[in-house]
C-alpha cells in the first residue's frame, strides 16, 4: 500500500480516515497527550496506540507475541477509526512517525488535510531516556549508552543486533535527534499551519496550557474538562537480560525446560496467579531502578548535537539553544 492511488482511494470512496497524527517523539509526552485527548468528546483516537502503519520503513524483523497485533493492511489500519462518529476528529499516535523517512509522504497521500503534532525534547536527556526504554523493551541489550551509540555503524550493516530486537533500525540513536530534517519532511507535504511543534519543557511546565493549545489546533472545544496526566518518566530498567530471558521463556513456554516449567506451574496455579507471580518476579529480580545519567556522557552528547539544536532553533524561530542550556557549554 505504498502508492498514491492506493492510499488516496479510501478517502475518495468516503471511508473514514484519520484527521490528525501525533508523530513523536518517544519519551517526550506523546503517551500522556494521547491519554488526555482520549477524554475529549469531540476526539476519537485509535484504540491501538502506535499503529505505526504509515511508517513503511518500520517493518519488524519478526513478529512479536503481543495482545494487540499491529495492522498489516490498509483495511486493518482504517478499521481502527471505523467507530469514530462523523462529528469527531479521528487521530492516532505513533511516536516513530517523526523518525520515519516515509511516514510524512504516506500520511499526505492518505489525508492531505491532516494536522500533525510533534513534541521535541532536549537531545541528551531524550537519548538517555530512550535508551532505558529500549533496554526494557529488548530493542537494545547494551546497557551503556556510549557503547550502544558506538555500535551504530555495525548495526547499520546488520551486525551486533540484539537477538530479541524486532526493530533494529531504531538503534541508530543519532538519527532520532535530527529535528530540523524531520520537521522539514513534514513541511514538504503540509502547510506550516497544519503542523504544530510542541517543546517537551513547555508540556512539563504547563501541562494544561499545552493541551489547550492542541485542542485549539484541532478546532475542538478547548474548554472541555481534561484530567491532567504526567508525562511518562522512565524510572526502571532491566537489571539482567539473562534473567528476563528466563522469565520470557517460561511465559511463552519456549524450549524443553521452559515448556516443562510452564506445564508444572500451570498444573499448580490459576492463570491469574501465574501472571501475578511472573510480574512480581520480573519487577523484583529482572528490573532495577534506572541509573542516573552519566554527566560526562551528557556533556559529550550536548556538544555533539549542538549543531542540531542550533538548526532546530533557526528552523522553528525559537531559541532552543538557550532554553536547553547549550549556550553554556564550555
């Protein structure tokens, strides 16, 4: 479903397509914004967060066992919006769309009048939080962010990819903070008034004000009552991938020992107790408190990505260099 004709056909046929897209980034308030907008009676959001369908360069290396399957066809994708009422604004939130090189063009093909919402975060703190999240999700296995970023070249060639990493393309950390280039891809297809760029600091400092800005942007009632939700701050990480692999194997019943263990556990407990026990095991044995950022590495990253921050500042007409403290780098 990559051609202009195939993506524009549903709209021409009167099929409901999304009106707006929260395009990213991860760890920058997109989940909180999604949950808050879901409360608005004039807004309908895809019940599956992160459909990722419009990012054709985000196909998975293998299918992950999950409760909700990502849509594989255009019909499956559009079915996510079938329950939206005619008077509602329909939308979705896939935080990888800002990273994607294909999503902007595909969204424009499907819905030229789409409204786009992006949230940008200071690069060093963003990459630290993103790395912690990838460790938890088994996208990443290298616990040290500096070493993980040093592997980008090898991983671009398909080497040093973690065994359970279903989306290895996301391990190109530096690509995530090319903010000006990412926004330019959207402005190539959408007028400036169709693209709203929020700054994570503003979202954290004035949650309600940022949400009201989004409601005005979407042309819905900005006075609606919305319960404020704090942005998702990563506080836990994986202590041991080996221990997590054992829990994962027992959960899925993979391998001779794991299958035997799972059968034995099933024979003695209810499904609810099994899930509770595995959850407790993962929290107590597998997980640990996320470490504080390595301040020397944070300084190195800020120096490295200062040109990106300067480019984003110039592109947006906002002094992110001063806001994020990049003017104080020695």
